[in-house]
């Protein structure tokens, strides 16, 4: 028959192992939760970065269009001045 001391030793070892297992399982659960939160934040940051890049690209296109319009207006102004000067010469 099994001695009382052996049963106590086995029970103590089992309780110790169960305590350690529960402790580490709680830590693993907490770590997984943190990892999930960080992954979601990373996804949100990626979405925000994509939106910001898109806005910057649109802004760059708008700036290019404004530069082209400014150049065209400058050219038209010069042509109008030339026409005005020719008209004054003819008068």
C-alpha cells in the first residue's frame, strides 16, 4: 500500500506543478492579448499611412497643376504685352 508520505509528496508536487502551469498560462494569455492589441494598432497605422500617402500624392498633383497654370498665365501675359506693344507701335 502507498504510504501517506508518498501521497503527500505526490500531491504537493501536483499542486506545485498546477500552480506553475496556471501562473504561466495567465501570463501567456496576457501576452497574447497584448500582441493582438499591438497587431490591430499596426493595421490601423498601416491604413492611416496609406491614406496620408494618397493625400500627399493628390497634393503633389494639385501643385503640379498649379505650377502649369502659373506658367501658362505668365506666357499669356507676355503675349498680351507683346500684342499691346505692337498695337501701340501701329497707332
